[in-house]
C-alpha cells in the first residue's frame, strides 16, 4: 500500500498550462520562430530543459536554448497574476493528508513560480515537502523529480497525481502509478497510453472517488 502521494503542481493544482503554452509561443516569436500553439501545448508538463529540442529540434536548442528559456520566463512572469487554483485543490490535499499519506508537491518550475502557486493553494500549510527546478538535474519525462519527491519524505511507495502525459511517463519510469486529471487538456486516451492507471475529469471528481482508487487508505 502506498504511503506517499506526489502531486504535480502546474496544470494539476493550478491552472497554468495555457499560460505556459502562450509564454513559449511568444518566446519563440522573439527569435522569429513561429510554432503552432497546439504543438506547444502538447509539450507542456515537460521541463524547459527538454522542451525546446522536443518542439523545435536539437539545432535550435544548441543555438538558442538558454535564450529561449530566459524569454519564456519573462513572458510567463507577465502572465502569472492570471493563474488561479483549480476548484477543490486545497480540500483535496487536506483530505489526502488526513488519510495518513505523506504529501509532496512536485514541480520542476522556477522557485519563485512554485512559491506563488503554493500560496494560491495553501500548500506550505498542508504538504510535508515540495520541489522546484533546483531539486533535479533532469526534468520530466525523466524520473528524477519524482524520485526526489519520494526521497524528501522518506517514502517507500507512492502514487503520482498529474495532468500530463509527461507526468505519467516520468512516474512510470520510477515504477510509480499515476492518477491523471484532465485539467491539463490531454485526452483520456493520451493519458492512459502514457501509463495512467486512472483518469478523472476534475479534482472534485478525484476527491469524491478517493475510496475507489490508489488513494483509498482509511481515514485516520
């Protein structure tokens, strides 16, 4: 039985995926590269250290990778005040913690962004630990961040809760099952093909079904 719940933050607990996609779109446009926003959206959830090559190729990464990531950060900074927590995020975290799970909020985001999001959901009051981009060398879909999250609370078995295919792939590489929430805009088929063991529409739906899935530990 799992003793740790690892929650992705961006796109799962706070509604950021489309801001991220638009920030990347504007970052590429600064360098006269125009990519379809839908294609960028499909890469959201992947860390910025891997996204540029994934969507634009190794040559663009080699020439412009660091400049693009700096531009993305500047663009996203200008949008961050439009980000809101998803309905039921704080209540879900409290319920999972009350059931006896060690609770980790796992993000590969910039420290300043993560801190802002934690404030939106009251994360520092309920979570046992959290991560930022400073905690792992390689971001999703590498498993590093998931493994760091588990180690931070000295957990032995975990359940991942995420919104993107990259969450499920990264957790799968660490032999951790994923419950996927469709808040990131990915389809049921995409999420299950990436390895999610269950897919729900929203955080309130996940909370309502806690007794029927991997987070079904009895309330203590």
